[in-house]
C-alpha cells in the first residue's frame, strides 16, 4: 500500500514542513522534538529522572500526564528544560507502522487514507493513550513518547522507557543556562542538607531508592516485558 503514496504529495509536505522547524522556547514551540523537564521531589533526588513529551510539527507539546489524559500545549510540570529535535529522515512514517510487530490493534488498515504524516502518527498515539490508565511504574509519560517514536519508525523503532531515558540524558540539549539551574539546583540543595543532617545514611537511602527505581524499569523492560506498557 505504501507504494501508492503520491511522491509529489510527499515533496509538498516536506516543503511546507521546513519553514516550521524553528525552535522557540519562549513560546514553548519545539517542532518534531522530544522534550524533558524535572519532576518535583523525584528529580530533586535523582536528577536524570524527569517528565517527557513529544511535539507536533508546529512545535506544540503533547505529554501523557494522567489517566486517560494527554496534555496539549501545556507541559504538565512546567516549561521544558531539555530537548532533542528528531531528524525526520531517520523516521519511517506509515499508516501501517506498528509500535509492536504482530499487534492487530496497532496494525488496523487505514485503507483509502493518506494518514502518514508526523502529526497523523502522533494523533493516533494520543487517541490510544487517552484510553490508558496512568501509572508511574507501568504506563507513564516515557511509555507515551516511546510508543510514538515506534509508531514514527524513528531509528527503525525498538524504543522503550529505558533507552528513551538514556537517549534524553546523553543527547538532550539544554534550553538555556537557567534551565540547567532549574534542574540541578534543587538536587544540590537537597544533597547538601541530606549530607549535613544525615551523612552516609542519606547517601545510602538515595542509592537504595535509585537502585530500586532503575532496577524496576530494567527488569520490567528487558526481563518481564508485560510489566512496562508501551
């Protein structure tokens, strides 16, 4: 079916898309980006853990923020502090592209439809997560973004909550110096207070909490794949 796509139509989409690629943090516009912001309390203890969203071609942020609820243009935990702009040339957007090979729910034919743009893929992901229960440990904002990246076929798919978190941590660009301060200042303050009043006990507790949290997602993603939903 993909061979029936009009190449001239695809070229027109690319031409109309290019002028809208300008990132504008002052207006919270991040075209075709993955965005990230720190979470209250959790990011104060573990600064590489945060809230993620994915953006439409016009830069509007979409994020899974609660049960049956995807925020549109209102990032749930404040303005984005880090972002990665996705190279569309590394995507394979198709109306038949499934986040999970063999899942009939994702491979429903859209015969007679030209629904194969970036925004169409995100629209399908949004519709799906608007009927999902939210759970920090099993179905969260990272699940939503990973689902959409798989639907877009970015880097051939295979995205999950673990490699997505690592991708943002290693490749994410800071929006500004102030965004770095916003991310790390609470962590520095809490750490200094913890060391002052708790000493090694505080370090042990944070290390144990980090071990449990990271261990849960590693096991749920790579050992018990039904635990973490995408």
